[in-house]
C-alpha cells in the first residue's frame, strides 16, 4: 500500500484567518500541489521525514512564488501564462527512472520545475517577470545543495531581457513572456538546483537567431576543450540539418562549473520515428547511441503513443497546429567529454490517445525494464493522486515521456505531469493510428 498522504489541513498556512490575497494564493498552491508531491515522494521510496522536509521547502520557498490562484468560477485564464505548460500552470512535476548495472528493481527520483511568479511589483511591466525571479532566488538558493551561481551571474545579463526594452505584444502560449525556469531534483531531504533560460524574448529583442544567442552566451563560460569540441559538433549538426531545428532553451546545473552539465533544448517539427533516430544519433555520429541501442526507445515510442506495431517508422504522426507540437530534444554536454548525450521528449499530450492509454503503455514498458514505483501500481497511483481526473477521457495530465540512452545502453525514462490548474476542458484522440 502507498504510504498515507499527509492530511489536507496540514497544508493550510498558520494564522489562515489573517487572509490577504497573497496568503490565499499561497494556500491554494499548497492545498493543490503538496498532496500530489507527497504521494509522488512516497511512491518513489522517500521516508516520512524526507517527505516532510521537501513539503516544508515547497511551502516556504516555492508556493509563495507561483502567482495568483485560478478564479473560482468562470473561465480559468491565468493572470500570467507560463510557457512551462500548455494551459499556463507554472509548475511541472516528474518521476525519473535511471537504469544501472544491478539486478535490483529501480525506483524513480522526483523532480519538479517552476516559473517563479511573485506578486506584481512596480518594477514589473505587464510583459515581464524579472522581479518575480529575483525574489524567489534569494530564498530558494540557500536551501539547496552545493549551490554555485557563477554561471547564472555570468549569463543572466546576456539572456534575460529587461523590462524597459521588452518586446511589444503578448503571446497566447507565454513564450514571449517566460524567460527563466528553475528546477529541483529531490534527493532525500536535499535538492539540486537547476536553471533554464527561455530564449524567445531576448533573441527577438536582439534581432538575432536563438542559436546565435545561445552560442554568444556559452562563449562567456570557461569551458574545457572537450566541451568546446562537443558544442561545435552540436552547432555543425544543427546548421547542416536538412530541416530547421528550433532552439528553445539553455539550461545547466547550479553547482561547481567543473561538474555542471550544459543542456540545449530544441524542437523538430518532423515526427516520424526515423527522424527521432537520426537526431538521437547525431546523424549517426554519436558515441552514445547506435541503431541497436534505439530498439528500447522504439518500444517506448510505440507503447506510450498506442501505435499499431505495423506502422512504418518512416510515417509521421498526425499534424498538430500547436506551438509545442513536434518532438522536443536536448543535447547534454559534460566537462571532460567530447560526446553529446541526447534525450528525446515524446509529447504524449499532443499525440497520445488519452492519459489512461499513455499510463498503460508506460507501465508495461517500465515493468519490462525492471523499474517500478514503491508498493503501488502506476495507473492506480495516478488515479489516487489526481482523483478529479478521468484518465480515460482526456489528454494533458502527462505532458512528456522522455528517454535518454547511456554509453552502456542503459535508459533514463522520465514521465512529466501538468497539474492543469488552469485547464477547463480536456481533449483526446478517439482511436489509435492505423498502419
């Protein structure tokens, strides 16, 4: 059985009679999100002490910076549409399984990402959230493990667009407004801090491509010769690609730069599995991935998308007219390595049948790889964690299912969740794709 969730009343802030708009917002985020986080931690094997520590951090350092709660009645448009999720919810949570060389069943790590949205300040314009990021970071960074903000301090002036020269107009997806996300890898009672820059606003203001902006930023860092070689391999691959690959974000770990990874996110509008193989293998030049290593990825791809086993790998998924349609990838650079590690983000929220079929396909795949949750079934824990969701009747709870492959052929599989707190309606695909 899953460890019993902490009672709801423990999530309510002390002195709740002294309600201001801000404390009501914070109380909303605590009441909606801490039970989800608690169940996810319990299913990952966290102890009660570790879970309470992570929930306390969330309450003190995260929920005050998630912005205004959704309106109780009527259309649930967010006051700030975060590019974090399609409906504008400024947080995304995940379970991540990493295989190793032992025969032990593997439990997942819990992570989550946020866009900090502090209450409006006179320092903020309607199209900027720079101040929200500043006040969040002052509090959260001191509560994370081995934090080193050297790269953040070097790159923020390059990658963050200030209020006074922010591009005019707003976007329906948040891509023009959102500039920076923060993420936490939860490790027992500790947290690893990561940062991600969304490059749209700054590149538009500078009238340059996002690839040029990214290369300009990375040139500020003192990278070793191996990482510089890997970066040049990435740039050559992007520039020689037969189709435009859309650069999206630059991320890194906020630790000692000698240990930090650099992660470059980009999107391809091509959705056939053959194209996935080409990009994952750097056009066949990757030291990490060969065609044989991609067979488990093919199994995962067909499982979570409920594809007919006979569907050709050259066949594209149905076209979707959405900003986040297509396939997302990241290339990871590590100190001391000329190799580029790749990860594919399968956007199941666009191409799955419904959340139940996605969960069914992923659950079967995880069992075949000796990975699991602690004392619970994947589908059942989703139903308990999101009891108001009908998994069979909609898409959107699962956002991505991702896969990375190590040199040894071991997989890292991650499933991402959107709490959908601004979503008023859900969509679904009516039937599987045929051959």
